[in-house]
């Protein structure tokens, strides 16, 4: 819709300062009030079947009956309007519905601030500063509470039957429960579908992990339609590899090299950090499994005197390390690390950092879900090097690959 320049000039003829446009009682606020009230008058005209000051009202048995004041919250601050009424109280406004106290889009502003990790107090202050609107904690809670319905629907939606890659990771949050603050883990399951697109399959909160917990998660995914996973990339989550092999026995479980490297370097002094990291990289970047084993032996000979736990840990997890050697280097980068989910977690940590303590599990779900909704807007392209990876999967998993 294009507004005539002459009309804009007429509206701005007395304009002197920005306050005349944006301030309290400024043009934008008054224009918002005038447009809303005019639209409501038009709606009532249609409802009654005759225009204002017309002569058909008495014959139809229903007439105008003054107006009621209402205050709306919006980007222009508080906007006081008059809502017209009819004598029979059958008029149902559509632009500003009965009981509505916020202009269209104002709830989205609250959700956008909430998604960026702002607390209720922060949101109140931000809205007061930006729009000169006072909102109560109850209002913010009610707006965000509606998100839980989306969370539940998302968590129970049907899934694809095959996912070539699934990443599993967790995020630690502090949650208040029965006058105590508990450390809880928020587990995220991120998948890559056959088109190379990332998709968060679900999130779960638990205090403890183990094979029993992971069996329940994987069974839930199975019930939602997931029939096969080619490769599951995991970190040191207790009981997860065993649970995957129980529910999806054909899935190859790949240890995340980023986590394995990070855990290994925890034992290393700063002066040896770069050298140890270089020697570890020679193991997982080897061309073949045989070369990797040889490089592990060299590493042990060089470093076991100082850091014996590192080579011991790699040997203990060796069966989870070697699946990547079935693939060439460019495809390994797609599967051997949870970088895809690590980048998600990095963003989520920024969002959750403001919430030093979450009041409930539901609050965690709401904040993370809204943040994930923002993150997913950027998932418009397949992950890097996806086409060659998919072609390799078609050969490697030929009997399970969809025709």
C-alpha cells in the first residue's frame, strides 16, 4: 500500500523535532489511535448494516451505544482508544478483540527478548526504555507460557524414517526445585536428513544419565518414526553408545574427536599443550586405521611417562574412534565431530548465561526452544560437503539407503 505524498506532507506540516513524531502525544501515537478507532467504527458499520448517523438503526432493533475506553500496549507505548459499542452487545471487534490489551506484534517483541536470554526483569526494563510501556511479570509469563504448547507439539511431531547422521550433546543448567538449586543436563539430539538439512529432533532434561535414560529417549524417537540412523556422533555420555546399539543395532557409533581431544588435554600442562595436540591430531587424521594405531603407539612412547591416562583413554574408546577411517578426509569432517551441535550449544550458552538459575524445567524448555527457533532460521542450506558425503553413504550403506 502506498500513502500519497500530499497526505504525508499534510501530517508533517507542523513537524519541528523528533519528539513531535516519536514522543508522547506525537504523530505516530496519535495516528495509531486514529486509524484503530476508524477501523473499529467501520467494523461496527458493517455489523449494524448502516453508517454512523444513518436512519436504519431503529428499524433493525440494534443501534450504537457510545464507546468504552481501552488502553493498548504497543511499540508507541500506551495507546488510549475508544471502542464503539452496540445496544445489544453483539458487536465483536476483529482488529482489537474483546479482552485484547496488546497491539499485534507486541507479544513477538516479548518473545524475541526472551529468546535472547533476557530475564523477566530485563524485559520489563527494556520495554519501558524502548516503548515507555510498563508490563507486569504475569503478562510476560502468560505470553511465554503459550510457547510451551509449541514445545510439546514440536517434541511429539512425526520424524523422518532415515537420518544419515545424528549428533547428541548436552548443556548443563541450574534449575530451582523444592527450595534447592540442582545442576541438570539438557540433552539435545540434532540430526542431518537426506537433504543435508539440520533438524533438532528433541530435547530432554534429566539429572542423571545412563543406558536406561537413553533407551527411553531412543525409543521415543523410534516411536515417532525414526527407523534407521547410519552414524551417531556422540561424546562421553554415560550409557549412550550401548543404548544406540540396542535400539539401532546397525548404527555406527562414532566418538566425537572434539570431545576426546578436549578431555585428553585436560591432563596436559600449558607448556606441552600445543605439542600434545599436534601429536593427537596425527592419530585421528591418519589415512588408515593401521596408521592411526601406529601413531597412537608413537604417542604413548613419547608421552606416557608424563600423561599415561591419555593413551589409555584412547585405547579404551578405540572401537568408537575407528569408524571414521572408512571415509575420506572431506567426509570425515562432516561426521567425526559434533561441531554442528557445538555451534548450537555455543549460542545456547550465551542465551542461558543470563538465567543464572531457572525457576523450573519448563522455563528451560521455553528459553531454549525460542533460541533454537532463531538459530534454525539460518539453516537454509545443506551442511558443507554434503553431496559427496551423501554419495559415499549411498555406497557404504547401500542395502539400507532409500531407493
